[in-house]
C-alpha cells in the first residue's frame, strides 16, 4: 500500500502505539486525522505536527476515501466503525499499518528492520536503540511504545536505512512481521485472555514470527527461562545470545552506586567495551546489553555510540521521576505484570537510602490479568514498606465476580496494605495525608495511575 498522500484516519488516535504510527505516517507524507474520547499529551503532540484530531467519536469524521485504523479496544458499536462499514471500508488493525511501514524496510536490501519483542523490556530497548542512533546522527526511523524524553516523541520518519519498532505479542499480531534483526528480551506467561493454552501458545506464536524470515539474526536473552525453553524447542534459528551468565555477549563487573550503573561488555569471553548508565537495576543492564548486541551485530561503530548510553534517562513511564516536594520523591512506572513490578521495586529498594520509606501505589490492569496472575501479584510487593491498591483499570473489559482490588488488598496478609477507591483525583486526596517527609513513592500500572504523581503535587501546593 502506498503511503504518500493517502488519507489515514485513526480511531482512538490518543493511544501510545496509535499516535506513534500517526506521527510516522504524517512525516512520511500521508494525510492523517484521528479521534479520541479525550485530549492527552499524545493528541497534543499530533496536533503540533498538523494532524486533525477530533475529540469524541462521530460518524461525520469518516469519509469514503480514508484508510481506517482502529484500536483493538474499539467496539463494533462505535459510530465511526459503523460508518466505515456502511461505506464498505476495510478497518485495519494498528499491526497492519506497522507491517505496511516495516515492509518498506524489510524488502530493501540496503535497509535494516530491527524489531524488539518480549513480555517485558521491549519499550525501553526499542526506545534506547532509537535514541542512541539519533544521538550518533544515524537518522533512524522508528515506532516505539513510549515517549523518548529528550526527543519528546514515540515515532519518527527520517530515512530508509534503519527502522526500529516495538513488536507487540499480546494479541498474536507479532506473527505478521519479517525482521532483519529480532530481539527477544524474555518470554513469560501473560495476556492469558488471548493465549488460552498459556505458555505453549506464546512459544508457538514466536516460532511463527521468526519463521517469516528464518535467516534473520535473533538476539535473545540466554538467562531467561522461557527463552531457554524456546531455544531448546526450536534450535535452528540464527541465535546470538546475551546475558549475565553463559552467552555470546555478557555483562561482567557490574557496579552500582545510587542511581548509576557501570559494567563491562564481553563478547565470546573477551572484553570489548565498558558501558555507563544513569539508570538503576539489573533489568537495565539487560536492556543496555541487548541494544549493544543489536548495534554491534548491525555493524554500527560502537565508538560513535558508547557515550550516549549514559545520557539516556529511560523511557517515559519507566521508573520516571515525576516530581519532588517536601523531600518526597515520586516516580511513575508502567509495570503491570508481577515480574515487572518485582524488578522495579527491588531496584528502588536497593538504590534508596536506608532511612527512607518506599511506598507503592498499584493499579491492577485488566480483570483477566489480575485473575490469571493473582498469586504472582500477591508475591510482588515484598520490597515495599507500604502498599496502596486502587481500583482495577478495566481497559474496556467487563468485571469478573470476586476479582477486584478490595479483595486483592485483603488477600495480602502480613503486608501494610491499604485499598483506596475512586477516581485518581479522589485517590490523591486520600493518599496525600499518608505521606511523610523523605518518602519515595512509585505508581505502578498501565492505566491512568500515571496521573497520580502530579495530582499529589497539586495537593501539596494546596496545603502550603
């Protein structure tokens, strides 16, 4: 499908993935519009580059010459969906558009399509890869699942040499892509509303994805149990491993001080580089090592790249510092899976000063995820001094009897845990009096919990 001068309309354009595609297409020469139920930072970023954004869904937003793209959260009763069907228009999933874009690169021998995947880490690794290439003036094009803070964007078209994308496995659509370099950070049970047979379905989905281009390089974390199972089951792909233990690329001599980390990179047991990071946690060592492996395998001159690892402050909503008042520091993290939460909280505990209290505010994301991983979630908060649980963010799902935040909080026997109901504005009013000077508070979840930090800061300003 041609892109230049074609008219695209995105239903739910304010989502992070949808807005990245909309921005890319606009810069590529398409005519783009979109609608959403409310304004957001993503809709504002699109309006800044000339995208027509409608607030509210209306059938009059649709015309017969448009290519319609709908978020998977959009229901068939949506008036724009109904109008598109009346006009006989095909409705594309965002993965179809990403495939259309990526095909421009994967079918060009002079281009390189790098796809980042896995249960966790794909936003940070894809964002870090794009950031490093941008800083070193390699002019990458990219579509990622979060905002790169220094560039304040989640998608950009530059040229056709390098294309970096975050590939989503949650609904199986990762099977559509054909990468030149595929990165698999990890494989764990998640999205069990889609993967009815659990991990075996996830493994088969990744196999179908890699089989689209069997000769591609597969950069894979060799320390992850799920990845090891996958390699053993499908040993014939062109694997290049990374990890802390046995791997082609390894991180050794890891040193952490406060919120900084340094480690040596070894290839085939020979030291080849030293990397310095201004972010914390072993997960970020893995993230940086994955990206280093990718760029080195892509024949990028790492001497042009190395110094920029230390200037990367992380992706938006990945242990992102939101505000500080009265000595209280508030961070926001997108973590919404048990192992993601454990990793984030363990890193925060190890970095904080001993006399400071660590508080987590957790908003469960989707009733189906809370139900299927209930036990794992109950074991994810051992690193915190206090846990606050807000209502489930449904993401358009229907409620499930007995699966709710109040019952979840009650199940955490022995923990200092409080359930708080209501909107984020109401939660902020209830949580603010609980805070003490020098607390470290982390908001966790994939929903509107991200607003809480700024709302708490507003409560502080009202009180002074």
